[in-house]
C-alpha cells in the first residue's frame, strides 16, 4: 500500500518560504534601516521619538493588518469550499472599510498629531520630533492600510511572490528617499515618515501584475452586505487583540521607561526592540507560511498536511532563532554602534541589556507560532488569549518590577527591563499550556478535531508506472469498507484517469500527487492534489480531433459531482460519488 508522505506539502512550504521571508525582511529591514539612518543622521533623540509614537503607528496600521489577516484566512477557507463569490464579497468589503478608516485618520491629522505626540512625550524634548513624524504617518493612513491588506490577500491568492515584491519595492523606495530627504532636505524627521508613505504608494504598481494574473480567483465586486465582516473579524480577532495590546504595551512601556530610566532607557529599549525586528525578519517570514497554507488544509480536513506544515516551520524557526541568539551574544557591541550610539557609558549598558534580552527569543518565537497557527484553524480564542497575556498582562508588570529590582540592587534598571521581557515570554508559554490543558484535556497543541468518516490517504510519484497501482488500492479500500463492487470499480477508474491526466499534462513541475478517499455521510469523496501546471477539469471540453481517449469526460459521467480550485498554487480536484 502507498503511504502519505510530506513531500508535496514541504515543496509548498519552500515555495512560500522565500517570498514570506523576503516580505518580512523587506518590512522589518525597512523599519530597522529607517531607525539606523535617523539615529546616525538626526541623532539619538530623533531615533527615540520614532519609538515613542509606535503605539499610534500601530493604530494607523490596525485596520489593514486585522482585516487583511482575518479576511485572507477566511477567504482561504471559503475558496477551499469553492465559494469564489463569498471570498470576493469578503475582499471587497474589507478593502472598502480599510479605505474609509484611512481617510478618517488622514482628515484628523492636522488636529490630533501634535497634541497626541506631546501627551506621549509628557511635553519633553521628544514631543516636537514625534509630532512631525506622526503627522505625515496619519496623512498616509489610507495608503498604509490598503498596502497591508493587499499583502495578506495576495498570499492566499497563489501570489506570495507578489506580496513580497510589493514590500521589497516599497522599502527600497523608502530607504532611497529616506537618505535623500534626511541628508539633502530640511524635512527632518518628517522626511523619514514621508519616505515610508511614498514607498508604499509607488510600490502599488506591483498590484497591476495581480490584476492581470490568470491565477486570480478573487474579484472586486459590489458589496451586498456587511455580514462577511463578522467572518473576517472572527478570524482576525487574534491580530486585533495583538494590535490593541501592542498599543497598550508600548504606551505602558514608554510611560514606565521615561518615568524610571529616562531618555537613556528609551534608547536602550529602542535598540532591543530593533533586535526583535531582526528576529522577526526571518522567523515571521517562516511562521507567516502557516496562515497562507494551514487555513486551506484545515478547510480540506487535511490534518496530516497541517502536522507536516507545522513540523517544517517549527524546525526552520528553531534553527534561525538559535543562529540569531548566538550572533547577538557575540556581536552586541557592534550592534549598538550600528544604531549610532557613541556614548561609552550608554553603549556599555546597552550591550549587557541586549545579552539579557536575547534570552527571551526562543519563548517569543514559540508564542508567535502558536498565535499564527491557532488563528488559521479557527481557534481564535486560544490565539487571542496568548496574545492578550503576552502583550497586555505580563509585560508591563514584569518590566516595572525588573527596573525597580535592578535599581534596588544598585544598577540603572536597564538589565532588569531586559529580564522583564524574558519573564513575560516564559509566563505566556506557561499560561498557554495551562489554558489548553484545562480547555482541551488530553489534547496536544495541534487541537485538531477527530477525522470524521473513513479516510484512505496516500501519495504517488508523477510516474506512469505508479499510476497502474492506484486503482487496485482504491478498489480494495472500497471493498474493505462495504462499498459495492460496481461503485468500487467506478472510483478506481476515476482515480486512474485523474492520476494519468495529472502525469501526462502536469508539465515539468509535477513530481508528487496526493490522493485522499473519504467515506462519510452517504458519499465517497476522492480528492486529487498535484503541483502540475494549472488545469481545471470542470472547464475541459472533449475534442475528438485532438485526443483519442477522453478520460475526463468519462470521470464526469461516472461521478455525481466534480469541483476544482487552484489553492496553495496546487491543482485541487474533488470527485463525489453517491453511495
């Protein structure tokens, strides 16, 4: 008997991995280099001012991130159920809301930017710098929101490479304009914010490739109802909690750090936060594969595929985290110099704090993985709880306690702040584990439902020699589960014809074919998934002048229903047989 293997899923992981990492690197590297340029060209105060307004920057990004994440996950599940109209309604509605919210924020910029910045800085030296940066960001809210939303939907629409291309192009433009504005114009810190908005606006030229793509399944349609918004908000609840808690966390940390450690503490926190962005550059790109694939696999009830996906992403994330951990321990001093810190005492304090801070990385990456995974399999409550305790419950008390303890022991409190982050992440891991065991006793972290019905799952090579073995195994499985000989023969013939079609016309990209046969609720479902060239059998029309054998016509005749969808950039065909 053939056995199901992980090769086809792993090939998709690699296909999505590079665009995901490039997208994450473009996004995070832009922020990091932005901070480095500001620190070196405008000074430490300007660098700290950007960190000071991060909670308000998160609010500007909130709609695009949340509706993009939740909407794309929900759209992926709808597409796997063959509901293109529902997915298009969801996309159109979330895009409309993102634009409207962005315009409201932009209109409020002249009235709210400076007062908000002054409140954050407590009227101190950083308030004017923060206000100028925030004002331009608020004006660019519609552009920022739409860019983030589209990046999420492109992944589930078989175009992860375009999502990464958009962010790469945007950030290359951003960094070039950054240098020009900061070095050669009087714009000051406002130039850094303006370059970000212009980069995201000009990068939208990439979306034209998506509009013209033949693989596109979602269309811009007239919005008929607000009902799809509920689905998007449910799937995006963990991201909404994350963004809201990020605002609370950054507000709280800014208050604690300014009050107890001062501007020097804010500089230390800025560098630590940028090191965390370095970690996210790669690990977030790896973990980001999960929302693109897990929701689709979950919709198909392909639990084997979900486990294979998780194992691969965890292995890659762990290896990357270890490498970064070692690198920061060794190169802590050059990292502080890179951010323009030239004060010897401050640099020394940063080095020690950084080496404590990196101890939080393994737990941080594990928590990020759990959130991405749970929101993809409709376990939004579990994901939201992890996000809530990580960013809203533990980090502020842990940071304050760490600073006070560090000062009481005769230090500056900076090391205590770093250790507070470590404790916060470890407590989050413990809380997530305890909650899962209480809510789902005896379950592992996958939290997958029991497989309904009877399933025969296997993988074959895209090779004609293998195709002759498939009908024998399908027929025997049917007979072993009390399916009549006639129906068993029909299923075997259909499986052989579809496999032969995949092998014959799949092209050079076709290497492996996953086959699932499921018996449940009076039906037998035969699912064929392959990585060949796009081919929709439901649209095929027999041409007697071109082919002598018309197997697809035969399959259509003997099955009660046939459906097709190009998801995960794979051909997914499902045949139904009434039993």
